[in-house]
């Protein structure tokens, strides 16, 4: 992608589908939210939802750790539905297509470890939408209505890639 592909107010991060890079994604997103003025509770919730989404991509879309990319995009949407601002988080993978209607949380009465990622994502985020991408893979769009602690905007035009070691800022 070229620098012109980045929208103002958007941060893009590309990691390899390897659990070792999840801490990088969590830290980068958490810091971006903190800088943008999110309160700690919302920033923690969005970071947790993202971590669950990335874990699901690695486990279910790619079938385990591999050298394939996961693209994460964060965009601040001012005046969302003329009510408030919102944060849009998009997670894009290049793995298996899955019918979005089949992506559901497990029964919460079933006591066992694991399987709560979809439930956590749906609980933390205000909107969640899964879609198949025609070029292959899946896209998860999550939206969080936000209450900023300060009047700040997300740093715009930042792109980073881990596993490929590339960080750049659009001019």
C-alpha cells in the first residue's frame, strides 16, 4: 500500500499471525487510545476485544500461528449518527471464509475454559459485524461509542508492520 491509502485519523498496523505479536498489537492500540483521550475502562475494553479477535483469527481463520498477515485499522469517526464520536476497529485476515451467521458465542451455561472471545467482543463493543472479503479471508468491523477524557483526536496517518519491521507516517 502507498502512503496515500491511509485516511486522516486512521492508524493501520500489520502483524503476522503469531501469538508473539499480540503484545505488540495490544500495546500499540492501547497507547493510541490513551493518546486519543479514551478513558481507561473503554481503552481496556477495546484492547481486550481486539486481543480476542486477533486470537480467533490465528486459531480459526489460519488454523494456528503462521507467516500470514493480519491488518488492524483504527479510525475515529466524529459525530457518529449525529450523537457522539466513535472508534471503528477493523481486523482483516486472508484465511478461510466463514459464513458470518455461524459466528456465535458458546453457551455461557457450559462451564469450560475458552470459547468466550465472540461473547467478549459483543459485550465490549457497541457494534460488531463480520463479513467475507471477495479477495479471500474475513473482515471484522467493531465500533465503540466513545467518551473522550480530553478533547483530542487520534494521531492520523500512522502505519506500522511487525514481522516485516516497517513503520511510517503519512505526510
